[in-house]
């Protein structure tokens, strides 16, 4: 697509800009050590239903969107039934469960969900599992997959009474750190002693079943997604040699594991996944999504992105190239801040890392961050802003809330022009991605105009996207 017809309104950018990011579960405990209070959402399950996506992540449900750029938070009952929730539409009803949770059912994707009880083995004993996944096949049969440790199990459920297992759960496959080095724990896959083989998801493509899983653990940058293939939902399984098919170790979007595959508009396929922040603790995470396809061998093909992509349905085969043509203009550029707290210089807002951030001095009445683009001018079109709410302390009542700001650009005539005004923002957006008023500029400036009471604003990432005009 030509640069002069790029429509930033038809783009999205990872991580997903969800409103009301939940408080991390560890932050609500009194005996868990961690660096600071933080927010998390991860392990996404997504449904495509009646022209909308419904997103069910760990720590707070649910979210929905119909334009794939603006997400809405609609808390439902139960709001948080455990880590790694899974939802499936089966025989016209929606079934929900999560790690260690009972089974719930509803007539609506947003509930209310009513408890049906625990899963039951054939002998009537209750069964609890970690990282469950429910799969309703084309023939109306229903399956449960699970595993949050050394392997993945599977079992067929009674399609008429989904609590009941028809057989004992069987092992689908186990960790294989000898033959699959990417499953080894550590940021360099250096420890073959174990792997957190987890996050099962079954996807059917034609006559082939893909049992997707993640390893070696959500806290490692090596966290990635692989798969086994079979002609049957319960195997036998053949390892997909191109695994991991989704992996990224550096940058804003990294440690891309535990998610789902969902069919979206125009029969396009998308993979939703977890990505790591990891400053506050190992469970400080975000979510992203990208196009997915298959190669000539029938293997899954996907790649995590952190620059603007075309929204689902905008092009018919996005996995062959979904990049919207917008490039980061501010990464590693020269910056000038109005002030900075000790060790929190302005350059950290543009350094491609979520472990650092710019934090203005506490007594700065009007914090600004100015970033050089080019003396010749570059065309600004969109921006991503990721906040750290420094001082968040839920036990002391210091809670998250809206940040307010505006973005200005220095025109070729030397005038500062407001290209985005969010000074009246009333929405809690820890991540914000917005189109800008398109113009050619030599500098951009972020002006922080408001923040939650008791919180010091920190900017983990400020990226302006655009193009170079010839």
C-alpha cells in the first residue's frame, strides 16, 4: 500500500491497549515478595461471535471490541475465577473454567455465568487442573486439555454434561528438553532440568489438529509457543518441527507465550498471546495478537509485532504481510526532558525496553519530553504510550486511574501544533495507541497534564510512528 494512503485509523499496535488493567494478583497478597505493586493480564482466550471479539484474560474479565482498535471493559460474573481462563461455545451455550476452578455456563459470552460444579472423573471423584482448555469439535464432541508443569493431558467430556469425563485423562505429550532446546528453562535456555510445559490450546485446520503449548515459563524471555499435530483430537501426536512458531526475546513485545488461535473476520486467523514486562514480578505481563497462517508443510506460521499492523479483516491474507508501513520515528532518538527523577532520564522512554522508564521530578508542575526526529522532517501518523504508575500501593489505597496528556509536533515552519489532545481523558489506559493529526515535523513533544492521586507518572515507552516523505 502506498504511503500517501496509509490510514492509521485502520491500524492497531501491540501490546493491546486494554482499559482498566487489573492489579496483579501477587500485589493483593501479604506474604509474597515482589519489587513493587504492578498490573497484569495474560493467558488470553478469545471468541469471535456476532461480529465482536471477546477477550478473557487472567486477572479480570472480560473485554470486547468490534473495530479491533477500541477495547471495552465489561466486568462480568465471575470477574476472576483463576489464572488461564478458557471459554468455548458448545451446543449454543458458553462454558467457562480456569486453573483450579469449577465449570460455569451461560447463554451469553459476557454472562452471567452460573456454576455447574467441578469436573468429575469416571468414578465420580472431582478433578482440578491447571491451564485448562475446552474444545468443541465439528462433530459436537467436547474435549478438555490441561497442563501447567511437565506435560499436557487430554480427555473427552460428556457433550451433554460437560462436567463428566468419559475416560481418565491421558498424557498427550511431555516436556522434551533433550530434543527441544527451546523448552529448557532460563533466558538462554541454559537449564535442561525442567520445563513449564503449559498453556494448551487446540486448533483444528481442515483435517489436522494442532495442540499448541508454551514453554519454558512465563518469566523467561525464551517463553514461546510450539505445537504437535495429529489427525485425531487425542492423538497420537507428531511434533511440529518448526516449533516454536511464535517467539521474540527482545523489545517491547517479548516472551510471547500462552495464548489462543481464533478465526476472525473474512476467515482470517489470529494468535493472541502473553508478553512479559517483568519489572514488578514474574507475572507482570501484557497481551498482544498477530496474524497467523500455514506454510506448504501445514506448519503454523506467525510472528509477534510491536509496530502498527492492519486491523483484522482489512486485508484478506494478513499473515503474508500485515505491516501497515508505519515505522518508529523516536526509538533511540535524542531527547530533552523538563526534569527527571534520579536514574529515570528521558532517554528511557525511547529505549525499546519496558524495564526502564522516564519519570519527571516530583515537583515538576508541567512535565514534558521532547524528542528529535529529523531536521528534514518526518511525517507523524500515530503514537503508542505506555505508562508506569509509580507509587501504586493497593494496600494503602493508592489506586490506578487516568493519565492525561497531549502530543505536540514542531512544524517545518517552526510552530508547535497539537496533534493529539488527551487532556480531558477519563479512562484508565495503562497503554494507549492513537492516530495523530498527520503532519511533517522535526520534533515531537509529550506534555503530561494529569495523573492519578498518589501516583507519579512514569513513561515506559513513547513511540511516534510515521513515514519519511521523499
